[in-house]
């Protein structure tokens, strides 16, 4: 049995990770301050004797009693709505929060997995994006607070690895969706599903020709667990390489919800990436042939069912 700390463990992805490690018999310590996470995501876990919760902002000194085998650093606002409302907190959790998590990893001799993002590639000039691409990020644009926080977090993580010998893993997460996303978090999946379920027009930004690649949360979690246990230190893309336009995605949501919603178009936000598709050849090679297993239709059906209760 391992003892695992998950920062941001009450968030969308973090809560699924808590469940996964508990299912495998590990002891899970969840840390969250509920700025964007929710107690509802972890309420069902408190009856598990291997689960404990620490209410804390990870940008302050982290103390955990006893041994820690692994730290998964997932604390951060992750949607444009959140990091545009919380720009300084986003920068602090990527810098100070990562520093504190790495300091704990050094003290405990723990392996740390950093949740980075495809946003480090910015509005990419290379397509699809491979891990050796350095990105095209506007550091002073409104989205820069998130992009640069994650780029700094990667640099800090590798510095601790090189200077202190801390075992580290870095995942660059591409668009992920599934149950426990927040209804009003501003990302395209909850936006479109909520609008479709309410019979409202779906809001597409730009002409809808920009592309995204959507990975279901269970596929992501499987990749994360494999990465944590792998021997690979550098960044690894984890996402679904199936690329589709936002307009195609909106049409799929309308069809699967049976909605009579129409599609309206608004101006494209500043620095919004035109293309986003992971090259997962490295993940296939170092993560035991990891591949997304859940089809877009199957994943969306589960996600729509979850949001039906929330909208109601």
C-alpha cells in the first residue's frame, strides 16, 4: 500500500484520482482549499478509512505527518473563467504551490507528478504538438497567467530533479471532460451541454473552425497512473489525438442531447489557440501502449447524464 498526497484533490480530475488510488488499496491524502474544487466531489470518500482530507492552500507551508510515497500536484484553477478571475492566485499556485509540493517531495523522498497542460504550447505553430515543441505563448496576454504558471512549474520541477535528485514526472494534459466538471467553469464541454439541455443557443467563438481533441477522464487517469509508475522523467502528452472542430463538437452535443438549440457565433477570445491536438507517440512508447479507450459518443453520454441532474 502506498501513501499518496493529491493536491487539488477535490477538483474534477483530482477527485477521480482519489477514487482510483483508493480502489487500488492505497492511502490517499486529499488537499484542497475549495477555490475551484468542491466538497461534493469527495463527500462519498470520507467513509473510506484510507482517505483523509487536509483543507489548505498549497502556496503555504505544507506539513504532512508520516511517510508520503507519491505527490500528485493538481492544485490550480484550470478554466479560462477561473484564471481570468483569479490571475494572481493562478500564478501563485503554479510557482509557490509547486515549490511547496516539491519541497515536501524532497523531505519525504516522494515521487512527484506535476499536472502541466497543453496550454504550454500556446497558440501552436506546430501541429500536432509533440513534447519537444517549445510553444508559442503570449506571456503578457490574459491567458498568460495560466500558461506561464505551468511553464514555470515545469521549470521548477526539473530544477528540483537536477539539483536535489527528486523523482519527478510531468504530464501535459490536453482537453479532458467527464462527470464532476463544474457547470459554470467556462470550458466548452459544460458550456455546450448546459446550453443544449436548457434549449439555449450554443455559443461558438470565432467561426468554429478551431480544433480541439477531447479525452474522457477515465482514460486520462489511467495514463496518469501509468506515468507516475513509469521510468520517464520528461514531459508526456496525455490526451485523445482525435481532432475535431468546435463547430463539429457543438453539432455532436445537440444531436446527443436531442436539443432543438441553434448555434450562434461570437468573436474569438484573445490568444485562443486555433489548433490543439496531441502527438501521443511518446505516451504509447513509455506508458505500456497507453491509448484512449472511451469513444467521444460514450464519454459524452456519461457527461450529459451527469449534467442533466445539475441543470435540473
